[in-house]
């Protein structure tokens, strides 16, 4: 087995174990922290939800970029940056779950900001990669060149982590982001992420000719959840039950999507016995959890709105 294959598989396994540890530790420290800061338990729960969402997005970027950039043979040294940044963001989320101090951490805050910056730079690199190919911005290059929306997941991971740090610093004060209450701005960011995810998934599933009817589900559900989330951000102090249901459905759809992608790998020639090739050429296993993470952040935004009202 090649060293790069072992490295990629190790990133996926280590990231999965880290996420499991994050969920386990988060429950313990959430109750401890809530007892210490009873003035805003709903806001603290929302902050922890944003931390989980940031960590899950970071793990998705770590595993996906490790596989895709390995397939591209790491021809550009900058292709290692999203791996390092997403791993740091994942570790920052795990550290945040075990930190009960009611203030932001300087190192974690810097990690989240750097992750957001690398996400923006990665989007620019991917756009440049498409534009320099023969034919430029054509359907063939959009199908097979570097995916445009993938680096934006790292940007959102950094933003959600930064929001969690801001709410940690002043748990009794309503936080604001981009001139708006934090729940409204994060709801709009989640909606934008869901729309971008729907576009990216639709493009890749179109490349696969929508061979299975289930491939339509994320393309239809993500825009519906985004629309309801935008409506929730525009109409304040309403029981946004429709948005919550759509986000919960999107959250579970991300989990089910991993199973469908695993089925796609199994149906490739050689199945899981030829995993070293089929994981690279088949449907990406780490991609669907990004939908789960965005839905979790959307639910956290609605929970934060309820805490602020």
C-alpha cells in the first residue's frame, strides 16, 4: 500500500474518531458550563452547536481534500494548506468543547480566521484552475475540474467557529455579526451555504446522469431548507416549525447520503476490495456530511433566535 493512500485513510479515520470524541466531550462540558452560566443556557447550547458544525465541516474538508488532492498528485504545494487548516480547525473544535472558560481563545480564534481565509483563497484557485483549461468556463470543465464550492466549506467552518467564540466571550450579551443579530446573519450564511451545496451537488449528480432517484433529494431539499431559513431570518418571532423540519430532514439526509455513496463505491468494479481505487473514482464519502453540518448550524441559528427573544 502506498504511503499517500495510508495518509489519506489515516486522515479519514482520525477525523472520524475526533468528531466522535467531540460529541462525547461536548455533552459533559455543556452541562458543566450551563451550571456555571445560567443566565443564557440557550445561547450556550447554540454556541456548542456552532462548534460541532464547524468541526464537522472541517472534517469533511480534511477527508475530501486529502482524497481529491491526492488524486491530483499534490502538483501544487498549496494543495496541502486545506489539509493543515481543516485539521487545525477540527482540533480547535475539540479543544473548545473541553474549555469551560467564558471567553474566547486567541489561538482558536486565529485558527478559525485562517481557515476562512484559506477557504476564500482556495475558491480563487479553483476558479483559476477552471479558467485556464482549454475551453474555459464550459460544462466539461465544470464537471471534471476543481470543484468551485468545495473550499467554501472551509470558509463556513471558520465563520461558524468564530461565531461560537464570540458567543463564548459574552454569554449574557446578544452577539452581533455583520451589523445584524448573530442568529440572523448566521441563518443567512447557512442558507447561502445550503444553496451553494445544492448547486455543487446538482452539478456532480448531473455528471452522474441522476442514475438513482435518490440523487434528486439533496438538490430539492437543500434549496427548500435555505428558502425557509431565509424566511425565518426575515420574519422574526414566529414559530419557524417548517424551517426546523426541513433542516432536520437535511441533517439526516447527509447521513443517509454517506450510505448511498458507500453503496456507489461497492457497486464499482472490485467493490470495497479495490477500495484504494474506488474511493478516489467513486462518489466521495466525506461530501454528504457537509450538508449535515450546514443543517446543524441552521438549527443552531434558530435556537439562538429563541434564546434572544
